[in-house]
C-alpha cells in the first residue's frame, strides 16, 4: 500500500494571502504570455478573477510584482518585475523543500 502526504502552502502577510499555488500559476502565466488577459485565458479563469488575484498579491507584497503597459494597437501587456520573479522562485523552492521534508517524514508511517 503506497502512502502520500498531501500539503498546500500559502504565504500570508497580516492575514492577507500573498502567495499560494493559484497566484503563483497566474504570475508564471503572465510571464509566459506577456499579458494578464492571456494569462487568465490560459488558466481558464475570468479576467476579473485574475485581476483581483494580481491586485491582492500587489497589495500584500513589499514591491510591485508586475509592470503593466497600457493597451494600444496591439493591446496592453504585463510582465513580472525582478521582485515578482524572485517571489515565484522563492515560493517554488519552499514548496519543493517542503515536499522533500514530508516525503522523508512519511517513512515514520511506512515503517510502522
């Protein structure tokens, strides 16, 4: 019988969620697509929901996580700031380290 430990991590700042899996997916999609609307589409969420998620991250973060350009002929764009990229990388590292730790801890149950 194979056991798994399930876990979800999110980071809060004064009771507001700064980052969680959904927000990190959104930030990565913004970086990949170059716009919030394309990122929302790629994740199958509404533009409004994506905007609210991004706004919540920006309000909880120490510095802006995206640089937005106003729409013109080709439409507006968005990209992650260096700080935003660092937050995503830090979150991924924390997540990976947590899974490794939990996998090791699982031996306590497997070995009973």
